[in-house]
C-alpha cells in the first residue's frame, strides 16, 4: 500500500490537497507544521521542500512539494476520484492545467498579501496599502469567476474538481480577513455548496483537531 503523509496546518493552503485526499478516500496520515517553532525553516523540512512551505505530500518517502504538483499526482494516481477531468487532447489538458495554475500563481499570492501584508512591506502604514492593492487585484480576478459561476455550478462546468477546492480555500481565507462578499453572490453560493461536501467537512474536521492541539501547545499562528 502507498504510504502517504501530508504536511499541513490549519487554515493553510494545504486544505486543498487535504480535501483531495479526503475525496479519494485513500488512507493517509498527516504531520502538523508548527510555524511558531520555525519548523518550516528547519533543514530537516527544507529537505522536503527547499521553499520552506506547506503543503508537502510525502509518497513512500519521496516528497512532492507545491499544490499543483501534488494535485496532479493525486489526480493521475487515483483517476477514479475525478479530481481533474481526463482527456487525450493535449490542448484540453493544457486548459485544465492553466485553470489550476491560475489559482496557485495568480490568486494564491494575492491571498498571502491580504492575510500577511507585513511579509511584503513593513514600513509604517504600508501593510494596509498592500492589503488594499491586493484586494483590488483579487476583486478583478474574481469578476470572471463570478461570471462563470452564474451559469455553471463548478469551476469547470457541471462537475466538481480540485479547482473548486482551491476556490473554496481562497474564499475562506479572504472573507476571513474582511473581504466583502457582497459583489460575489455566485462565489458565496459555491462556497456554501463546498461546505456541504463530506470530504470538505472531513478536511475541516482534521484542521479543527490540529488547531485544538496547536492552541493547547500555545503554537497556533495568527496568519
Ligand atoms: N506555491 C506554493 C505556496 C505554498 C504556500 O504559500 N504555503 C504557505 C501556507 S498557505 C506557507 O507554508 N507559508 C510559510 C512561509 O511562507 O513562510 C504551493 O502552491 O504549494
């Protein structure tokens, strides 16, 4: 049996592969990242991901860092879970990859600016400006997603994919930081639909358990 360990933290973007793993239903275990102890900066963890970031999925001892790489590996390894649509057309494959990478390369960095603006500029008053500018860019990005979701239930059409799990996480993080949901009713409804999915509920439950543990250790990060 394949040995799968996901390095994750409550609230972090590791929720996306966590949802993917829960959707597949394969046995896996988890390793909680203790950011407050600087574990992500340790040489031990950097052997798994030189960028010092989660998620990392360790497969039979071999690490896969980066959300996109993890999600594609899971999708190809467990095709029955339909995490991403399969196609023999390289053009369609490229379109699906493009939709996924949009989240990791375009939207995700904006989430980071909205949640942790001091990582980008710590001059007095600057973090708020970072938030404001990232919020404007995020709103622009979300306009096209809102338009799509007004005519289809999921990001790629009629069928859920892990791209919907990525949108779920983006929305969770930005609305949790005060982003105004009012102009985006279709995305709000999409988020509600994802919350009803058992795999999403199991992923959140794992995060809640991890959060309780980190709280008890005084190591729950505010990020
Ligand atoms: N490109 C990476 C980004 C991962 C990422 O930003 N992870 C955050 C948590 S959401 C992290 O570990 N941050 C720690 C840090 O930057 O020090 C991916 O898609 O996996």
